[in-house]
């Protein structure tokens, strides 16, 4: 290690603790002829390259990064790999229909497990912990929506972690648990 010459460690806790000297790789010194060129060494670029090579190891792939791998959101996030979309199952079903909602929920949930398979297969020490997550209703008005979401997840076969609280303290009325949620060290 030569001590993080460009100061990238201050970017995030993950970069600060990743035990790498964070020296950028050498830039291209001219044109390169490759099968696939990818801009950006975040999750999107790296997963794309990994998946392409898994399917066809003969491909030549160049990943071009402006800073260092993990400089963007991928190296700064909260470390949650949860099967949560920015829309509830109920809203997704309303907009796209039941079949597409179920397919999407299953695909997102399987992505969380795929991260675990990847870490195991590639010996990545990502502290993959499958602890689940809770979505909480903070008042009676939110319970019906949670119940509807749970029914949708149940139909998708994704309701393992469902919890319904019976004592219902004022601040914690009911909850939907999503079994596959994971904390991970990005
Ligand atoms: C604070 C925060 C917390 C988050 N928490 C979570 C979480 O807990 N769980 C979760 O699932 N998601 C979380 N996210 C979202 C998640 O981190 C992002 O969706 C994901 O990292 C996006 O990956 P990406 O590869 O598309 O983009 P990035 O990680 O941003 O990668 C893009 C890369 O492209 C490079 N680049 C840009 N322009 C060029 C160029 N012209 N040439 C070459 N390289 C270039 C950048 O330097 C960067 O390295 C969080 C995001 C933030 C910001």
C-alpha cells in the first residue's frame, strides 16, 4: 500500500476500510479494440462485465472508470440488499397487472440471493448477512396497505418473514417482513 495518494479514502466508510491503497489503474494510452467497452466501474458496469464473462469467457471487455472502482454510489451506499422496489406490490399490480408485478417481485428477491451466491462462489468477503427487513405501519391508516402488500408477496411466495404484531403499541401497529433482505459490505 502506498497510502491512498489521491485521498479517495475520505469518500466513504467503505473505501476507507477496504484495505486497498485506492491507486487508480493506468489510463488507456491509445485506442483499444475490445468486444465490449463499459463506462463506469460501479455495480452496473462490474456486474455487466462479470455476467458477460460468465456466459462467454472468450469475450474481451474493457471497463473504463473516470476515478476508481466504487467511486460513485456503489462505494458509498448503505449496504442494504433488500428486495424493495420504489413502488409497493399493490401499486405495481395496479399499474402493470398481477403477473408482471409477481414476476418483478420474484426477480428482485432472487437478485438478493444471487449476491449471496456470487460472494460464496467468488470468495468475496462482503459480510453477507441475511437478517430480513421490516416495513412498519405507524398508524391504523397504513395497516390496510401493508396487509395488501403482504397478500401480494404471499402470492409471489415471498412472505416468509411476515410478522403481525398483536400488542400493537402506538408507534408500531403492524409490519410486513421481507425474508430475503440482506446487509452487505459493498
Ligand atoms: C447514499 C446512498 C445510499 C445508498 N444505499 C443503498 C442501499 O443501501 N442499498 C442499495 O441497494 N442501493 C443503495 N443506493 C443505491 C446504489 O448504491 C446505486 O443504485 C448503485 O450503486 C448504482 O450503481 P451504478 O454502477 O449504476 O453507479 P455508480 O456506482 O455511481 O457508478 C458509476 C461509475 O461511473 C463512473 N463514471 C461516471 N462518468 C464516467 C465517464 N464519463 N467515464 C468513465 N467513468 C465514469 C463514476 O466515477 C462511477 O464510478 C444508495 C445510493 C446512495 C447515493
